[in-house]
C-alpha cells in the first residue's frame, strides 16, 4: 500500500532557536499547520544541521565562522514533531567536537530518533538505516561533500564524507546497489554544494544522476539554505526548515518548503511541496504574498529541468516523471 514520507532540509536548532526552546519549551517551535503536515506522514526525515549537547568546544578550523549546538531538549522537540530519522552528514555535526557528536547520537536515540551520516568511526558513519512503514522498507543513506576535516575514519568519529566533485565514490555506488536489493525504496540525502545558490552546480547534477543510475529511488539534497527545483526523482535542495539566519532580500531564505513524497510499490509516485514561512525559529505554513512568491519560484526552478508543477489546495505537486 502507498506510504507518505515527510522530508525537510536544513534543521538548525542552536543559537536563536535554542533560546526559543529555553523560553517556550520543546513543544512550541512548530505551528499547528506544520505539525499536521508531519502527522499525516508515515515516516518523517530531515537534515539536522547542528549537534545536540551541552558539552564540547567549538571546532577549530580556519575559515569556520559558525558553530551550532542545540540543547538536549531539542531531541524532544524533534520527537514531538514525529521525526523518525535524521541525517547528520553535514558541516555542523562536529561543530563542538567528538563528545558533542556522541551526545547527539545518544540523545536522539533515547528520543526514538534514528540517525545516519555520522558515527564513532567510518563504518558507523556510512551505515544506512532501514525504516519500515505500511509494509514498505525504506533504506536511508546520508553523505556530505564538505568539510573534509569532519570525515570519519578508522577509530575517528565524524561524518560520511565523499568528494562528490570528483564523482560518486565506488563504495557509495555499491552501497546504493546493495540496498536496492534489500529494501523496497532507497532514499539518499546528500548535503552538497555551497550556500545561497539559486540552482545546483554542475557537479551536483552529475552526482545526482550517478546516484539514480546506481538505484536510488529518490535523492533529496540540502546545503544551499534555499530550495532548488526537481528533476525527477531528484529534489536538488530542500532548503531550510528552521533556523535563525539573516535573510537575503533577493534569495528569500526566510521562505521555504517541506516535502511529502508518496511511495507506492517501492517507487515515489508524487511529490507535494508545502510552502513555509520560516520566520525566526518559528516555521509556519505560508500564505498570501509569501505563498505566491514560493509558488512562482518553485515553478520556475522546476521548469529549468523541464519539470511540470501543478498547484492543488495550496500545495505544489510534481508527479512521477515530472514532465
């Protein structure tokens, strides 16, 4: 039977969001509309772009200006939203070092949230998660193409790193191929490319095609902080879900999307993008001029790939094949 998978992009629960959690508790971050959208899904997945801990020191690396650490209550906030699994394969999982990463894994696990994309060593960081809902087995893989100094190694905690500019590595191709035989659907969540770009770079497009050719049922990326278009079955960038970032008046990173993917018989058949007004640590459903801006932007971004978008009940719909 068909299942629905809720997907969200960069989820940053530190700094101003952490202050909001301290004031209002872990249950007040997300509006009723956002919570209802998640509640209607059989599985909920996102990119957690911070560590969850009270320990550690800021990662000392040249040119690293931002360090994101959420309080332990952030794990409860995600569980309350209904999140089943997160990818930690990104450039903030190790912001406060190995102890904070270990706390992140422990606290999320206690909250019933599984993780991919980071771990105590390279094998753990690359280990996929197999999630099941409605009789459908979904394999989830997390990988990031930056930063190289966060890469997990033998006996070294870190993230699942791959230099995607040089191409998708053979071990990742083999993993996707193996999961294609072990699960009904394979979802890859790459954290790729630079921040604040309007469209995916050429190497990102090449990597996406390689992952699909290897057997990925759906690729859903993040990193840009703004959403990109869909070239079926690839959502190049989901944009941000919650943060406290400065707003770019042109790129409008205060407006975003979450995605509801229908998986039928192991294959994605439909993607519904739900327009969001992110605000400051308070995401809610977008309306009025905000929803119109998101709609126009998403239709144009998808159109660049020849992908058709229909508008139904305020949601932006891409059907299988996308054109």
